C-alpha cells in the first residue's frame, strides 16, 4: 500500500507526555508525512505552529476521555481549539445519554458539527465501541451520520478494548460512503493496521504510527 502514511494519524494522548515527546511526534509526522497528528488541546497551538505549512492535519480531542461534559462545555472547548489551530476535532459523544436512551447525543453532535463546519473543520465522533453491542454500534453510526458528523471513530484508548475488525466492517456497512471511519485503540502492528484498512477504515489513529511505517519499509 503505497500511500499507507496517508491513513495514519499519529496520536499522543498520554498523561505523562512532555514537550520533548511532542517535538518527536511532530518530527516523525513531517518525516513520514502522516495525514495528521492527534494531541490534547493543551498542545494544539504549539503543534500548529511547528507544522507550519505542512500538509498534516492538527487533530485534538473534545470531552476526552469519557464525554461527561455538558454540551456547552464541549462547544466552548471546540471553539477554543479551533481558534488555536485545530483542523479536526475528535468528540467523545455523551455515552451516558446514549445508554439512558436519550436523544441528546444527536442534538449535541449536531451543535458541534455546526461549529466545525462553519469554520471548515472536520468533526469525528468517538462512540467507544467497547461498550456497545452490534445493534448499538449500528444505531450510534446512524445517529452520528444524521447529526452531520464527518467520521465515526471507534475508541478513546481508555476502554477495555479498542478497534476490532468486525466493528470496522459493521461501521462501514452502516454508514454512507461519504462518511469516514476512524479505527483507534490498541493498533500496534502493521498487520493489524492493514486488516482494519481492508475492513473499511479510512483513518488509523495510533501511537505506533512510526513503528508501523518502519515495519512497512522492511516488508517492501
């Protein structure tokens, strides 16, 4: 896969991460020309400045990692991240509202989608597939699609499990072709990343992006 690097979103969302870790993330992203780098809101401004004119998306997270914040708080966080240079926002949806049978997740996603699209930014929604059965995954995908999200994403990395091939296949089948699917959580190897792409993932969010590219070069 000649363009593997353009599927990879190099992710650094570790509580103990330092500025040196961020510098290395940026250097690797520039060297490999990854499609994006995903960092906490705290580091968005620096990463945007460091990437300058590179064709690499600055991605950050909203309501991370449990989605417990109310919509006004998430909206304020999204607006601030966009001001600081975020190109794409990965929103943790209101899991507690979904599991309560409320319509609120759709309302919230629609509000965040408007904020993003008014500024020509991309919204991905993290549905945390580890806590959903197949029917719920399908329902979650349709909620995100109807609310105007651009991608549906599997995981935060903080749940018991992350991306699974069967979940990606289900998500891809449930969504329109115009919607993106982002696999994330526990993606450490080239083989697994390729499996997920074959299953329908448009993006791979991983803290092992550099290692995956190193393994790819050995094979080719």
